[in-house]
């Protein structure tokens, strides 16, 4: 059964055509003027309009054009007493589903309305299919994006379009499950600051899509959609609306959120692989590949901000003796323990590197030569006082030589900075050992601290 709006100024035609359509189960509302037709279309939901072409108050083409412009999902059947080609062509070109010439037999009208309803349903299915295909393509773009900033931009635009939202904010969860903002679109900076603390309590462990009321700002409601990869909650999308979210949005936004979760999972896996590529297999400190990468970044940043940083170059004294006396397995254990000692002497945002063999490099961010010298001496003294492999019953004593070079005090060049720190360290190796040396601008090392060689190593 369909709801039919019948427009004809003749009462007899209204009764006749209305009876034809009611006979096959349709619900018919009859009106006599264009104004009444427009009012009825505005107030009710109709499936098809059947209209006479010649009306005393105007042209039935006006109803056709109004319906197609303001109610595009409704098909229109035109009935006229004019048995001419031109009006029929005009009606069809304007979007009429059928064009019938009076007198109209019951079965002809019934069949015309049925075809119009079938056309309407087909167009609806095609529109749904196009939307579904568009959703799949959009989801694929999100899930295959492997750059975090591009992912935030693409996902925000997709949620806005597919979710029919005014604004969107995206969050990802860190390793502890705490949400952090990934990106947003349509949210002003000041508003963002007030929204984050309000939304954070709703971004915990919930795995259900839900509406949050009384959101600060121009949108009183927000749709919170979890980004799930299987059972893992990797983030949330928050869509903002001036009123209630449109019907049917939850399914599309949930699909996009799953694609977002897949992208976040892939980014996490790539980060894990990158970490492995930049880690030393034995000590799990960073390796030389990462040292050169981070040095390039630090140089660029320091040049732009007139910042400072320093390098420490370390070498264990007489380490070969340990390998010769106790074997390489014990030597490897000592290197691992040295890495732990070294990390305990520097800050979390400094970079500790195993350079090769028993050599280590430390990048001290935001630290000038004076500060670097203090850190180097702390490391030297800690190593000297530490008893290596004490738990394993070995209790070995070791010492180290450390070279110090700073940017921009000693040089502005990466290769030269490494070379200066290395030369300063080797100056100590040629002397008393267990010593810290500061690099000099003329590539000679200046002694800053000298200590006697420890015993028992």
C-alpha cells in the first residue's frame, strides 16, 4: 500500500481516480489546487503524486517541478486531456514518471502508479547502493593510510561527510588505555580546550556507541563511536550535532570507526617494526642507525631555535680482558648491565646508544658543555663504583673513558661533533683511563677530570 496525493480540480475526476487507486489498496488524499498540494506535501509523507496538467489556478507542471525540487524521493504521474507530444515531452523531461491522456482506464492508472512506485524503490536502492559503495571506498582509504597526520585529516573529513555532522574530534588510546587527541575538524581552538576534559570521561573502556548530552559549545549533543579492532579498543570518534543524530548514522559511523581502528593498529605495528630496526639486539639501547636519525633532527631543531645539545662518547676500559678471561657470554652480560647503568644516569628524553662493541654514545638534549661534563662525571663515577654481575657471583669492577662535545660550542656539523667526542674519549684511552675529557675546537681534547685506574678489572 502507498500514500497517493491526487491533484485535480474536478470533483468527478477526484472521486473516479481515487476509487481506482483505493481499489488496489492505496491510501489517497485528494486536493483541488496547487497551494493545497504544496501544503499537503509539506505536512505529510507521500509516495506518489498524481496530478492533472491543466488546472484553473495554474499549471500542473508547477506541482511537478515543486515536487522534484523539494521532495525528490516522490514520483509524479501526470494526467491531461491534451493528446499532444509537446506537453508530454516537457513533463517527462521535468521528471514525470508517467504521462497519461484522459480518459484513463482504471488498470492503466493503477499500472502507471505501480511503475512509479517501482521506479521510486529502484532509485532508493540505487542511492543506498551508491552510499554503501562510497562508504566502502572511504573506509578503505582510512584503513590503508599509514601516515598519522594524513590519517587524522582523512578520517575527520570522512566522519563529517558520512556522519552528516557539524564537527568531529578523533581520539586514540595510548598503551595504558588513556585517550589522546588524534585530530579534529570544525572545532575552534578555544572550544577544543573546553571539550577535551568534558569528553575524556566518556572515552574510557566503553565499547558502545552512545549520545552524550549537554556538550559545551554550539552543539548540545555528541555521538561517541568506539574504534574497535576485534575486542581491542584503540580510540573513539566524537561527532557533534545541533540536535539528535540523524537516523541510520550509527551503522555508517561504526564501520568508519572500525576502519580507523585498523589504521591505528597498522600504525602501531609499523612503529613496533621501526623500533626493532632502531634497537640494538643485545642491550636494547638505540643503535647507530637511530643515532644518525635523531642527530639530524636535533641539529635541525637546534639551528632553528638557537638551542644546545651535547654528545658523550664512552668506551669501557680493558673490556677485552673480560672476554679473554670469562668468555664472550659473560662479556655480553656485562654490556647489557652497562646499558642499564647508563640509562640510570641520564634523563628519559636523552638518547642512549650502543655504538658498537663496548662503545656507547649519549645525546643530551638541551644540555651545554658544562651540564654535559657533570653528567659524564656522574656516569664515570657510577661505573667505577658499580659491581657488575654481582648477582651472578662475579662482582667485577670496571671503568670507562668519556669524551664530551657540544653543539654549537665545539662545532655545528654532525660528523665533526661525533669525531670530536670520539677523539676526546681516545685521549683518555691513551692516558690514565677512567677519565672524562672535553673536546677542543682545534680537534685536540682538553682533560677535564683525571682519576686513577681502578683495580680488579
